[in-house]
C-alpha cells in the first residue's frame, strides 16, 4: 500500500499569502497641502495637459495627518463625457499608504466648473467609505484648462442624507 499524505484542515501551505509593502517617503522630501490651490497645482503635474480637454481623468492624493503628500495615483482615464471610478481601489490605496486624508480630483473636458449630480454621488460614496476606516475626504477638485473649483472651498462636502448613492459610474 502506498503512503498517503494527510492534509490537515489548517495546513498553511494551502493558504494564499498576502503582503502589504509601502515605505513612507522622508518627511523633509514631501510636499504639504495648505490649500486647494496647492492641491490643484500638484494634481496638474500628474495630468497630461494636452489631453485635459478631451479625456476625463480621475486621480487621488493621499495625505498624512499633517497634510504631507504620501502619493498621487491615477484611478481612471475615460472619455470626453465621463470615467469609471472604483471606490474599492481608492480604499485599497489609502489603506496601503496608511493615509489619514484623501483628496479627489477630476477634470471636465467641457470646460465647465459646475459639479454634476454624479460628481456629488461619487464624492459622497467615497467619503462614506473612507469614514468607515477613520480616514477623511478633505476635498474634491474639478479642473479645467483655465481654472478649478474645490468642493471644500464651496462648502459642497456637506451632504444631505437624502442624496442617493446608486452606482460608481462617474460622468
């Protein structure tokens, strides 16, 4: 009779390993966000200015508790009328970097600085998801080639509980 290998129900060789790797940048080498103006300036460095008027981009900035920039990440690139935003990816990046605060940014290729209902919905969804992990959504900036508008500066981050949150499609 052939010897058989007994599998124990808790055999760790059957488990998948998960690793989180992140090395915080040195604080004297990081930029600090002091206003929506400084945030939009950094975001502009990460968006292809030659495509700003015909593709919609969605980015996030991850910050320490003292508003030092840990990282900037492009979440999606869409078409002229919108882009998809994956809330789970934003939460993963915020958790990976141990961020305390998050800034959102997207552009409007149309050139308008008016927020849409979808802008409000996705902002509310991300704000709620971050709050579950004791992280704060500090701002959502809408860029155009000529200017920008800040949800925080305009008082738009105060959402009514009646605002719907149906899906993650961003337009």
